[in-house]
């Protein structure tokens, strides 16, 4: 376990294996001139650790305006209610995955797979488009609907300081009927991500990939494995 790690200008890894707890998927904060956006929220057991990592990076968690959940699985959403309640941030996710979060569905959230539960949590904004843009100051955060792993999976990217940073959580799957996985949609989603030509990939479980050639190799490798 360790403190937050700087990934790119104003982008920090604040959760995940070796940063918070081993059952957490990676989570990040992006600083937009003092307004923070958080991407994913761990499995639920590390809420205070995530908070401390944010503070150790020099930020006040009260400045988190938005928490984006990339999909509805427990290792990405577990501490969402904590951050919403403690700091008043708004939760954003795709509409197709939102019901499981609001209902606390133990199967669709994969909470049952982890031997835990997820308390129903309200989603403040449900995205419905294939490509929606969230504006923070003069910068844009792009939210792409990339179904496959789950029906409402999102991938997020940001162009900053000459680099394209892609938060492409759980590119690797797994792909299960109980999650509503669809391999055909997943392949189309991966082609969409390849077309972005991202310089940095922040992946859900297997770390940070850069430069551009390594990002392409990582995504293409999974496409080849599932061809």
C-alpha cells in the first residue's frame, strides 16, 4: 500500500492494488484547477484510505464535484456512497448500468462474487449517449459508451499537455452472462478505443500503460485473444 501516484499533469492514481486494498480496482482523481473529478471508488473497504490518499496528494476531498463510475461492479463502486455522503459529490454513470447501483443488485454489481453487499446508492446523472462531454472550466472530459464487459461500461479520456489520457477500465473483461456481457459489442468498443490513439492508458486492474505504442499493444492483444 502507498500514497497517491502522479500519472500525468493533474492526474493521480489514488486507489487499487499496492495503493489502497487488493480488492480495489484502480481509481483516480483529475484536478481541474481546484475542482476534482474522481473516477471509480474501490470495493468499499478502503473509503478512508482513498480519502487519505487524496489528502496526501495535497487536495481537499470536499472539492470533488463529480464521481464517475465506469461500470456497476463492486470493485469500482464500493465507496461511492461514502464519497457522496461525506463530500457531496454528484455520481455520474451510464444509464444502462445505473439500475444495479440504485437497487443494490448483488448479482449485477458482482457483490455476491466478492462475498459482500452493496447498499443502494442514488445516481445523480445518467448518461445515455455514445459520446457525452463533461465541461470543467475550459477543459473537456469525454465519456464514451463502450459496452461489452457490462451494458453500460464507460471509457473516459482527457487531452492535456499534449497527451491523450484514457481511463479504459476492465478492457480485459471478464465476460459473463450474469453481467450482461456482449463480445460483439466489446470488440466494437475496443476498435473505438484504438481509434483514439491514446498516449496513456489507465486500466482497471493491470496498471498504467504508455507510451502510445504500448497502449495499442495492450488493447490489440486482448482483441487478438478473443478473435
